[in-house]
């Protein structure tokens, strides 16, 4: 009989034989398998008999991969399981950045006791005017499950979509999404696109790939969206870009003291995959992976 432990709540999991048990990292005990969402496992002592870790999500940067590899612990993730949730928030973020919806809502909050709110709204609305995304160019860095879904929606919104992914061939990109102009040099995205969204894993090769040099190549007034990982972006360089007027808005799903509350930044508390559907999909896929491995020795997504 295997023991599975869940390190932080990841929604309801209802597969036969799996007992939901949320524990603190220091109380993980002698688990054979660990199910984790985004809690960091870097500082924890891994149980001696641990055989597998299943991450309910795509990114595995919260898991000590080297330590797991040296102990022969198999690590699974759930690619694509939350792609729809992330796609929808990316589209919402693009619209939030193009239209000053946040500024408008803040104005209403500040005027909630103003008896002339309706009349004053007509006077101030010019301050919150935005732009439309139709006929603008969207650059997608990373044509995985999320990038392709974003491309398809953006195309239906009348955008011209550029995609860059060094691991996807031109033919594969064409099959993945016929809506993408697949470029082989990321500079083509920097130089042409009005909105740029990044959907790549955090690796040594991708760390701070959006940096001062990249921003220097971008169009004036570019909108940057980051729903992948904070360290993909040199956020000090983005703030400098906002200050210079080069970057119009930076929307990030990864709050920190560099960007929170800063002009030009819209900061969201890591909500990309926080939908009922995405959480369930990830949880179920992760549990299936874990059970399939622990009980039958099968490995799918590792
Ligand atoms: C992911 O990597 O898929 C997300 O970070 C999932 C999450 O919000 O846990």
C-alpha cells in the first residue's frame, strides 16, 4: 500500500484509492509519493523512501530536480492541463493593458461617495481612453499548449500573430496553429509586435531573456505580458522601459517588491491557473501519473 501526500491544496481529487491529505513540508514523513502544486520543495528533506513527485502544473522550478535525479526520484508534471485557464487570463491581461480598465475602476472606488459620480465620469473618461487589439501584432514566445491556444483566440480577435519557439519546426508550428507567423529569430517579435507574451519554462537559457537589450529592440509603447515565470524577465529593465515610455504596460502574474504598485505595472497574485477547471484537470492528471507509476511502474510525463 503506497502513501501519497499532498503538499498544498490543489482542489478536490476524487480518484479511487487516493486519500487527500494536506500536510506541511516538515510533516511529510515517509511518503512514497508527493503531490505538489506551487509550494517550494527546495528546502525540505526528501523522505528516504520517496519514489515520485507529481507537480500539479507545468513549471517544475519549485522542485529540487538535481536532488531528485541523484536519488532516482521520478518527477512528473501536467503539461497542458491548465492551458485553458492560463490562455483566458492572458487574453484578459492583454485587454486590461490596452484599455485602462484598472484606472477606471480605481477612479470609481475613489468616487464611490461622490453624488456627482455619473456626471464626473463623463468628464474624466478621456483620461482612461485605451487602444484596441484588432489589427495589432501579438508576439508569442513559446508555442507550447498555452502559446498555441493564445494564438488561436488572438487571431479570432483580428490580431496578426507572430510565434517564436526554437524547439518547434516550421512544419510543426504550422500544424499546431495555422494562425501563427512562425519566426526563426526572436528579434522579429521584438521589432514588430505591439503586444508580447512569454510562455517558456524557466531554464538557464531563458532566465531574463526579456532584458535591456531585448527591450531596446521593441516597438515604442509595447505591452509585455508575463504569465510564465518572473525570472524570465529582468524587471528592473522593464521599469526603466516604462519610465522611458518604451514599455506601455507590464502585466505579470508574479508579485514581488520590484513591480507591485509601480506605475505601468499590473500585478496579479499568480492566478493564471486558478480556475476550478484547471485545478481539477491538473490534480486529476497528477494523481493519475503518481498512481500509475507507484502502482504499475508506468511513466508518462516526466
Ligand atoms: C504552472 O506552472 O502550471 C502554474 O504555475 C500552475 C499553478 O498555478 O500552480
